[in-house]
């Protein structure tokens, strides 16, 4: 009996290591239009077919986003631009933005409310965009939406759940493939509890868990404060191990926890990981190479094709 238990434990540990490798190999990443424009060849940093999310940031235009999407396609990546509902003035502008994406061969997008406190036009949130019917009109049937493992700083949990339920109804009614990309978090136990809760409520969305790539802890604290997860980051900073992380934060612990969660909960909605490149693409790429090569030689991402679909 002891031998059987030991064998079972060894098998689970091996399965978790393999999942870590697979999650790293199929990771999606987030790059600003400027980051995309300044990299010589993204296939030297990421597997071919990697989904690269392009956020809207202050100082960039929609044309910058479209150009980034065109460049990503040229380099063998799949572009997933953010569409911020509150930054769209009216239906005509929405149609123009979507038409430009379609012309750039974009087939999917990440729909977010945006950071504006007040919308500049008719779209107050992502449901307004969905209800407009514009995505269906332009043939966009693959849509990512946001999730919040540690809660939203301005929206109560009941409202978040109601919004997700409405999105499920939209996806079913329009034959849209929809998934969640979560806000980045630092505490694996909270993320795992959130995944379990999503599964328990039968939300039905695949989930990509957001996490920061390697970065200085000071940099992470600054981004976390802007993105509403400052409390979680401060918990990280107060841990005894934080001092050694000041110059070398990596999401190893989150990746290990997620892989173990998948081994223990095969029905989990976890479908992958999503890396925010706060420390820059080269650092994130090196970390992904290392994690993808667990138990074997380090993977050279040039001419490697990702297997993930989201």
C-alpha cells in the first residue's frame, strides 16, 4: 500500500511538472503597441501562433493598435486587441474600429470597460458593446472578457456575477466563443479559490489566469496600485522573502500552484496563463523558455508553434 501511495504521489508530481511546461508553452502575453513596434522579430521571443493582447494605453491611438495587429500577423502571432467600451463615442466609431480590425485580419478581441471613470459616449460597459450587435455584424465571434480573482475595486461581486451571466447568454445566443482573462494577482490561494468558485457556479467560461512576468518588485507595486490590486501586492511586499525578490520577481509560485490545481481538479475552468510584461518582453520570454523546458532542454521558441487556442 505504501508503494502504491508513493507511486501515486510521484505520478501527480510528474503530471504537475508537465502541466507547468505546457502552460508556459501555450501562454498568451500582453504587449503595448510601442513594445510591438520596437521588437525586431517576435518569433525570436515567442512561439509562432502565440496570442498577443494589445491594450489601449494613454498616448496611443486606435491606428497604433491596428498597426500593432498587422505587425503581429507578419511575425506569425495572433493579435488580440483590447476594445475599451468607454473610449468609443458612438456606433459609427465602433463600426470604424471593427472594420479596421477586420481589414487587418483580426478575428478576435479582448472586450473591456476601460479605465475611464465616465464613458465618452454611448457605451458605459462591455454589455453595451455586446448588446449593440456590432461584433456579430463584423463577424467577430471570438471574444475575451475580464475576470477578477481578488474582486473589482469599483464593482461588487453580485454585479460581476450578473454581468458574466449576461455574457454567457450572449455567447450562447450568437454562437460566440468567449473566455475570461483574469486581472493579474499575486496570491495563488485566492486565484485557486476563485477558479473553484467559478466552476461551482457553472459559469462555463474557459479562464486564462493573469500574472505578471518577471519584474522588479517596485515596478509591480506601481502597476498594481494603478490596476486595483495594490492590496495584494502590499501583502507580497511584506512577506519575509520579499527582500530577495526586489530585483527578481518571477511568477514561479503561481505557475506551480495552477499546475497542481489542474492535477487535483481536472474539471477546472483553467485553460491557460496570460503574462503581463511589466518587466519587458525579453525577461518574460526568458522565463517562459525556462518553464517550457522543465525536465528537458531549454526550448528555443524560434519556429516553435504554440498548441493553445486561446
